[in-house]
């Protein structure tokens, strides 16, 4: 087997096993048996289990980020350089949700691997997520153009909450289906994206959150005073 084919076989075997069983239960020996290679080949191409996981996650993440940025670029070109906030957020969360949800995607190895990566917090993936943020800065820049004058902190929180809703929906879809007794259709991915975007837009455009001088709620004769608002 050529070096490139060996490397590809290792990646394919690892992705399948991690998707099926999780990161903690799969050993390098499991992977080499699945790929029909020897342990030295894994060490040669990747060096360690963490590096192998990182390679898989980066490969899948790059494809998602490329799709995100292509959608953002198209939205801004359509808007003459400034896309509406809902189009920006749609470009942000759409590729992730489409990649992991829906009957056509959930059974794929790639989707199941990324769902597993969202559920299980392992060091190599955490390090990548915390380090690779440049593509998200492009979304913040687009959000500034869409909402000039808006406080930067509000934009960062808005982006953060949109991503959090997406990942939580992916992780907890079975619980939501059970809780809603099927009323929440988790096969209608476009509708899920629209809901996440709608809530995120409301959070960014629904007015300023009232600020309090202290963390305690003051009262006068059992009623809130003007200073409490």
C-alpha cells in the first residue's frame, strides 16, 4: 500500500471508529486493525492519537468554514458590501446544522464524527477550537458593517450565542424530540436554521438589556424603584 493510501486508510478507519464508539473507547490498536496497517504507520504519519484526532477535526472544520465564508461573501456581494444581519447569521450557523442534522446527513460517518466532536470535550479538539478563530473575526467584521454603532461586546455575544444554540441543538436533539413529543421537527433542517437565526437576530436587535448598579434587587415598600431599572 502506498504512503498516501496508508494515510487515507488510517484517517478513514479512525473517523469511523470515533464516530461509532467515541474518542475514549478507541485505541490506536483498534485503528490499525480497522485500517489493516501496522502501528508504526500511525506513528509515522501522525505521531500520536491526539494528532490523529486533530487532523480529522481540522479537515472537517476547514470544509465547514469554507462553506460559511462562501455564503457570507455571497450575502455581502448581494447587499453591495453590507449583508443584513440575518443573512450573516444564516451563513454562520447554516453549514454546521446542515452538516450534522437531517435524515440525509446524520447517518454519514463525517456527520457522526462531528456530532461526536461536539458532544465529547477532548483536549486536541478544544485546543483547535480555542485557537482557530480567524474565520469568526470575518463574521464579526460583517456584523459591524450590518449594525454600525453597535457595541462590539454585543456583537461577540450575539455570535457566541448563535453558535451555542447550533451546537446545543446538535448535541441534544434526541432530548428535544422526546421533550416535545415530536412537535419539534428535527428533520426540517432549514426550519431549525431559521429558528436559530431568528432568536439570534432578536437578541441583537431587541433593545438594550437594563443595567443594575449592583447584583442585588432593591425594593421600596415591596415595589421596584426607578433606580432598579
